[in-house]
C-alpha cells in the first residue's frame, strides 16, 4: 500500500510576495519565532509509524510540511498518489491539519485520512464533528491501529470498530472503538533508526508522575515503559551511522525513571565504544551520584530538567512532587561531573503571583544552571489544567475550533497586575539564557574525578581559552583529541582560534580546514569558516582588521533542514513511489535541503480568557 505520513504547517503560510490569508493565516500579532523551535522537527511518532509500515513491506513517504508555503503544500498533496494519508496533529498545527485533510479529499477523494497525535487524542470526537474530511482518529500511540487499518483497507473490510480509534458509524454518528491496551513490549516495534536519519532518539514511553500542565498520560497512558538496553544500544548505533554530527538528543519524557536501566545502558555504550555526546530530559528526583557519573562517562553532555518554578508553593500547586532543596542538591551533583544543566522554567502556573515569581528569580541565582528558558503556561487539551479550567468555565474545547490562536498560552489564575508584570519581564528575557559556566578550578576538579575522559579535557581546554591561557588550552584540547573526542571538528576549531590569537595564519587555516573536514555541519565551525573567508577577502591580514571567531563547544545539535526530520526542499521526483528499502539501506523517505528552521525569539504571556 502507498502511505503518506504528513506533518502539516500550523496554518496557510503565505509566500513572501503574498499577503497572509485573512481567515486561514497566522493569528493576529504573530511574528516569526513565536513557534517553539521544536515545532519544526518532525514528530518522532510519525517516524515510528513509518518504520512499522516499511518493515511490513509497504511504500511509505514521510513528509515534513511544517514550514511550507501553502502553494507548495498544495503541489505536494496533489503529487502524492497515496491510498492512506496519516497526519500528525498538535495544538499548534491543528488548523493546518484540518486544511490539509480537506485538501487531500479534494485531490484524492478515495484516500483514507487518518489523524493522530497529542491534540487529536483528547479532542477526537470534536475533530470528527468539525472536520468532515477526516475519516478516522487514532488515540494515543498508534502503531497497532495503523497496521490494522492498513490490513483492513487492503482486504476491503470495514475500517470501523478498530480498537483505539474514533470514527463515524453507518449513520454518521461519531463512535469510539474498543479500548486498546498500551504496547507493553516496545522491543517488538521496528526502530525508526533503521529507516530514517534523525538526531532524536526515544527509549521509553510514559511518565509515572502527573504534573497538572502535562499531557503525557493522555498520549502514553499511566506509567513508564522502556525499551530493553540491547534494543536501545542497537538503535543508537543505527542512528549514529546515519547522522553527520555525533550528537544525540534523547527525548524521553523522563529518561532516568529507571536508574538501574540507564546505568546498564551507559555501561553498554562504553562497552560498544559508541563514542558520541548526548543530552536527555529528566527530573531532579530520579538522579544519583553513581548514575550521573556513569552518564557523564557515557557521553552525557547536557541534561534538561523540568524545574518549572523555584517557589515551593507553586511546585506543590502543580503537583510536581519535588522540592527546592532537591533541585539544588541534584544540580550540584550533575555539575560535579561537568554535565551542563538546562532548566525549563514556567510562568503563569496555578497560584502564580509576583511574590512566587520573585522567589523563582532568586532561586535561579542560587541554583546556577548553565542555561534556562522560560515559557508561559500553555493549557493543552488532555491535561489536568485543561479539564479543571473547562470545569470552571474559563476554557471550552470549542475554542480550539473557532479561534485562531497558536496555543492557549495563558496564566492559569494570575491577577491582571501579576500577568502584566510577568508579560513585561518576559518580553525582555525570552529565549534561551546562558547563565553559568565553570572556571578553570572547577574543570580541573572534574578531570580529577573522571580521569582521562575526553570531554572533561575539552571543557578544561575551553576554560583555559576563556582565561586567555592559550598554551594550557591547546594542551587539553589536544589531549581531548588524543582520547577520541567524538566531535574532532570542534577541537580543531579551538586550535584554529588559538592560532588566530597567536597570529599564526598558516595554523589557523590548516586547523579550520581540518575542522571542516571532520564536522562540516557543526554551526560553530561553519560560522568561523565564513568569518575567515570574509576576513581574507577584505584584506584582513594586510589591513590588520579584527577577526572575531567563536571558540565554543556547548551541546548544540546542528541539523541541515533535511526531509523528513526538518522541512527541507523535496526532490523534483518526490511523487515517484520507489520500492521500500531494506532496514540496512538508505533513507526511504523524500529528502532535500532548505535554509533553516525558524528559531525561538519570543513567546507571549496573555491575559486569562
């Protein structure tokens, strides 16, 4: 069967020469950057669905249209002669989902339109009532539903009544099929990394906690399910064979829920010599000294923690089940081994006041994360916040079909004055904020704890560079290379910067060329290469012009906008259906390159409705 899996744009994106569509265009006041950077990344679940269908011998195209102008979306849908279209629906692209479903039925009337995702699951009934062009909604994780639907379509059987779906019965009444149990044996699923190139890896599903703002339980069900250590190691190995920069983002909801499993995984990474750097997302109450030591030696460079607030009152109100003291304790443990900490913080949670917000700002000064970023509370369907606000009459689900806001970003119950205070602060402090960086003494202590670990020497070299001790910086960067640092391009970039500092132009060029050969797609290397080219073309050495180079190696994945991971250009022959490739072959999806995904620049705190 020919199957197209689509990640739609948020709305009708106008071409640069066009005016925005007054009805189906962006919401009033929208500016480039309002959408979270993660929005442009294809949902991992869509890749998993594609992997199951490919393993079963079907022809599959996964297409990321998230940044496509509407005229290009029309051309793509018209060119895709698929029998089944699967569409990923999130709150931010819910309007685009409806528009793409309508377009599919206009171009491919006989095709079946299946919609799933974290927005569709809690609002399945309403979506079918509002959007006649959608045939079926799949609830939660959808691999099994997809495969059963394909089987029925192929055999000509009725597609009604599939467990875990919502559909219209013979009379057109929206009906919910039987419940479908969660997939217990995740190892039974085909790995997306056998078929697709992506820096994103997921090793588990679900979270045992139930924070009021989070919809993980609606998507995954209650509790935690993890892939086996062997399965994850195989997936990591396959992922590393496909990506150009040896950096992986592990995007489990709470990666270290099972600490014993993660320790075994980290030791397995070292035993297999899978040298790469990685990040993960987790909580402060599922960390330990032994775990963090093993994670660091296995390549963990950055850990993102859902801290949300520095106020004990707010942490209790959102049912976070952590304390401020625990955050401080776990942060100190992670920094003990040189793991970079990123705090995800929130504004406008239930009970938020000026006092609690000031507590949070003071807390950040004490905790000293390497980075932090604030976002306003978004009330997503399927969360406890949504159901409670709906019960109070402050939110209703019809809003998501009649109004054109991007996401429902609103303080839960803050006063107008407090909301105004947070809004004004946020306008000045939005986006990722760099906050803390170890000095030489701290980095020396980390090397002492970890021994001859390449990334620790790289951190020490960077610390010496920042303190203008170039000889010692060079010594430790070279030591990192000697020990097998997995991003050698960044090390040679440091050596190029050191050479520039010494005015050794031959060494500058030699090391920068080496950096480009080793890691041509890392953003720092690419940035410096362009700066040096410009400097030489302007006669920099003769005219003694300043040369500003970046010497950094923080964990930051740099991806070209290649399909389907990001919304890059499609090849001219994207509509041609080739036979599916074997798991060990190349990528069977459409591909191409584009300029870049849009970065986050601003989010808004808005008044309660």
